[in-house]
């Protein structure tokens, strides 16, 4: 077994990294067959714990996994053995919505409605921004937020000592939406930092007013977040903004998940991350107004059960899992649900099921509570959620 593992390890490539209070978690997969993967935890004292080990198969066979783009928005996932190819799944690459700094950096105050125009104004101090002639730009080292027509519309208020970005929507709608998107994305990233979670994410571009249709998307190939228009601009609804960013986060932790249930997991976790960021299970109350008398686009407080309530639409079907995660959030100590979710994602195979996600989630929780007694003993309650919501 040791010889096999050494051979397998030499064939692995690093896929993703996540720094957590436990240490550095790294996911590696086989260069030949992505179904073979390992996940390693390196603690601060240098000790190593293998969270996932590659299965003892496929390395000595001719079979390998290939990926090819098609239709611009998907990848085909195929096995090839002795020249014969077999399609095993589809991995989406576009995810749609339903409807203190150094001397070379700047900071600005973004005055935005937080988290939506249905709420009051909040002033967010955003630092480590790029500068142009000492003027802060809506760009950081890893994030570039563009306004309508890919321009920048933000202008500092000359009457303020600090740079206060213009925020009167009726007079300056393009600037308002641009500042809002950056403010919401900044908030989501800061929330992770406060939890001592640091995923390695590739640079992203965010187009705050990208289309005339009411549709927001994350394009994994272009590494771009697109926020739609409609009667209620998506870029002004923090839930929609963070939801699309969360797709990028998931994809960076475990690139190219494929299969119908993987897409449901994507949507559920993206909804949960937005709801967690803004402390509300009512997802996208502003964008919900596109439909008369609708209070939320989706509500994480629900009684959805698998498989009785399956619709075949990923956003609707995601309510099984997002609802379960919201219940877990109400059971576990405050601020402790996101970490096991992110570790679960990085430890999943490429074609996970909903039941597989929950099994791994409870496994991660079990590991964490051994090193952090403050997490308490909640396995019975987590199992009850699974039995009630996710069992066949």
C-alpha cells in the first residue's frame, strides 16, 4: 500500500488550497484520472493528516479522464481506454442565476444600501485598492469591478476628506451599482477572513451592469461575474452578487464538478453563502420584486424533501440542501458552519450526490469537534436533518 501511494503521489497535481484554523488543506488530483484525488491537512507544527487518500485503482490501467469544451458553457467529461471514449458527465462552466495598506494602494468609502435598496445606507471602508494618480479604483489585486459598458463611473466626492464614492442612484445609477457590487464582494471576502478562512482564489472580473436581461451568471472559463439588469438591478442586491461569487469560490476549491446533483450542490451552497453573509434566509428580496408579490427569490426556511419535491430545476432543487444547511447553522455555534462547508467541498469527488455531501459534511464536523470542544455534540441533530430531508 505504501509503494502504491508513493507512485500515486508522484502522479498528482495540486488543484486547490484552503487555509483554515486547523491548518492548510490542499487538494491534489491525478494527472491521468481526476477521479483519483487526495486531500492533505498540514498543521502549523508541520504535522500532516491525510483527509482523503486516492483509491487503489485506475493508475495501472490505460483508462484516463478527458475534458472538452462544447456549446461555450459546458465541458464534456469522458473516459478514454484503448482509443475508445465514453461520456460520463457534463461539467457546467457558466452558472446562471434564476432570474492596513501599503503606499501604493488607496482606500475609499462606498456608501451603499446594505444589503439591498430595501435597507438603509451603510458606509464600507474598502482598502488595498489600486490607485491611479492617487485616486482609488474599483480594483484589488484579485478583483476588478467594472461598471456599465465596462467603464468606471465612480468619482470621489471633492467635499470629503476621504474618497466617498458617489451613491445617488437616481442621478448616478452606473456609479451606484459599481460601488455596490464591490462593496458586497468585499463584505463576503471579509466575512471569510473573520472566520480565519483563506481559500486560494484566482483573479476575478465583475461586470456590475452587464446585460439588459435580468440574468446574472458566473463564467468559469472567462473568470467573470456578470450581473444582469431588469427592473431591479441584480448588482444592487447583495444576495445575488455574493451568490455568483460563491460559484467562483466553489469552483476554485474543487474545479469542474459535474453531474446534475453537483449543480444542485453549487446552487445550494451559493445561496447559503449569501444568506450567511447577510444573516437572512430570505434570498434576494430586492430582485424578487421582478415577480409581483414575491418576497424572496428563494427561502432557505422550508420543508423541502428529497426526492419527493424534485422539480429537475437546479435552483429549485437546491432548497433541499440549502434548507438543511440553514437548519445546521441554527444548531451549531454561531459562525461555525461555513468552515465545514468549505472543507466538505474540497474533499468531494467530482460527481458528488446530495447524500454524499451531507455524509462528508458530518464527517468534517466530527473531525473539527475533536480539536474544538466548543462545537458541542450535534451529530444526532445533523443525522435527524439528513433523515428528514435527504434520504431516499
